[in-house]
């Protein structure tokens, strides 16, 4: 099976904080042209700032813009199983390729509670469901043993690991090896190539918003068996990540880096990071270093 790169697409906003659907469509076209697939309404898409209705329309717009040229996964995860099921059913009707379900946030869950939550959602739709683990943000972690239990559910197709720990990613990859058909998608940008070399089905990356071609080229080189080129592209990706993320909250830094390349993406809804001229100058310096600003050369 060919490995797949998904970009956790930003949601674009107007100055009044309404969604700019046309600008979002432009970002979809940019990613598809680079060879990437799309994940919408994820962490980098400001999903916690979107209303129920906006998530549905956003997904409709993204699926329409993709037009079958790439795959679309959308995050339906909410704190309550009830609303998660409602969103998942709406996305199921739209016709996405996969429904990601982030672990409930704010509500502390046991591992048995997580099994009930994910199983209930997966039982409610025909679209394949993907677990989404990002414990730093939700405070709920899918233990590898729990992932193994859920891997045996007929409609749970895999997991997106955004924990950042190579040890946990390795444990999920072992679950995949033990359960054929259960796919692992890596979230940490510095582990894209490592995860592919160790059996991942692909990656879902927020950094790809700023570096779409580098992300795509890691996977293209890996698929072609050119590991030296894959390592070269991964080194660029990792170095850019290290410099950019040193400045602040990663999704906010990615959005701001993209804004400095294309202001149509807008800022994020409050209380997200407010623009800081000194920080923008530092981000612009990084972008220039990597040839990502008009007139700059890597």
C-alpha cells in the first residue's frame, strides 16, 4: 500500500473572525497540487473554535474543492459522545474518506470509557473511523493496549498519533503489525520518515501547511526507494520545525508562518495568539532562510 501524506489544513478567517471559505478552498488547491491529502477541522484547523454547523459546512466545502483528487479526513471529536456521533453522522452523509475522533477533552476518561466512546461512534457510521491521540491537549491518552482492543472493531481503521513520543508511536506500530488493516498515521513532524520506515501508513502533519512540497517529497522519495533524498527532505522539515516551534505554540506558529506567506488565511479566532511584530520578524527570518517568502531563496 502506498503511504499517504495528509496536511492538517488551517481554517482561514476574515477580519471579523467569520470563516473565509474561498481562502480555505485556495489552501486545499495548494495542498492537492503539491500531492498531499487533507485533514480538516483538526488541531491546526482551529476545530475547538468552530461551531457545529461551521464544521459541517467547512467539510462540505473542502470535499467539494477536492473533487475526488485527494482523500479527505475530518475530525468529529468532541467532549461528549452524543455530539461526536452527531458530527460523525453528518460527515458520513457528506462522503469523506475517514472520520478522525480526537479523545474527549475536559472530561477525564478511563480506558474502558474511551473504548465505549470510540466504539459508539464507529458503530454509528459507515465511514472508517480513526482514533486521534493528542494527550498534551486533551489530557486523555489512548494506551497501546486500548488501541489494540479498538483495532478489532470492524469500523476502526487506524490511529493518528500526535503524542510526540517515539516510544508510544512504536507501540502503536506494533498494534498495526498485530492487527492487519489497522493503520498508523504519525503526527510528530520530525518522525515522518522514521514512522514510514517502521510500518506507518503515512502521516498527518500540521507543518505541511507551510512546507507542502517538502512533506510530499519525503513520501515520494520514500516510495521511490530513494532513502538518501527522503532523509535530506526530512532534515529540512525537522530543522524548520525546530526553529519555528521554538517561538511558541506550534499550531499558532504554523498559522502565522502561513499568514506571512499569504495574508488571506487570516488570524485565528480569539483567544488565540495575537500578532506580535517582533515575533513576526523572527518568523519571517526563518521563512526567508528556507526560501518561503517572495523574493527569498533557500
